[in-house]
C-alpha cells in the first residue's frame, strides 16, 4: 500500500504503512504539559506541530531529548537514523521555526506551478531532507526524485500519480514514493521527507 489516511491508523507507523522502512512517522496528540520523549540516541527526530505550523528537530548531539506541550498539540513525529554526532557538535536550541515564514522558491513551467520551501536546512536536519510544497489550484508539481520519500498532505485535495494509479488525496493522506501531484480547486500543500543518500 502506498497511500494511507492517518485517521485510519491512529498511533501507527505511517511510514512503514506506505512501504518506507527507512523511517518512522506517527501522528500523536499531546495533552497540556504532557512530554513527548525522544529516547533513541542514534536517531534524528522531526516534530511538526500541525495546529501551529511549526517544526523542530532533535539530533543525537542534543542533550534535551523531549518536547513538552504548553497546551494540546497535534503533531507529526518523523524519525530516521542519523550520522553519529561529532565530538564537538553544538546542541541545537529547542525552539521551533515557522516554515511558512521561510522564503519560498516559485517555479512555473507549463502545467507546473508550485512554491517550495527547504525546511530541513534552516531547521538543521542532517539525516533527512524536508520540503514544504504549495501547488497552485488546478496545476501540478514537479516529478519527485529517485530517492525514497514519504509525503503528507497538509491542506487541500487533488490526485497523486503512484504505482500507475491516480488516487485522490486530501489532508491526512500519507504517500510513499508519489511520482507527481495534481491540485484540485483548493490547491495542495504537501510536506515531504526525503531520504538523504548514505555514504558507501
């Protein structure tokens, strides 16, 4: 299966559900003051706050390995094996950034019309590339690369080309190795996690 809805799989590993064995993705709800412990010391973890449009990363070098909700938080938690922390690595601050505030790159070519933002670089991710793409209503995205990818539809509705089929997707759909998106009348907002090539 390469497309699943997060509402159908509460607490499940959504990355594994779409065939991405290289990563783990879960949707969780945290109550006020409830901690989210990120215990794996060899993993890099991305916490995306769905209701606040904010993201943070915790890596192996970070001493603080938990996130605590001030109020109720609806989050995506993505984890991937990370390179070992360098002995002199500086722990990252625990602040979140707002991806929508990052400068976007506008691409228009034929039927393609998107704005994409590199989120992974500004937030300091090293084990995974993170990209936020806004697809203009009625237009389509660029084809994805050959690298493994897990994407989550955050807003809007449309279709995705995957395994020779074109299923409809909407908020909450998780896609493994989608080839191209086509936005409906509301446009599409898609968050993608892409595997970085590993040294041989």
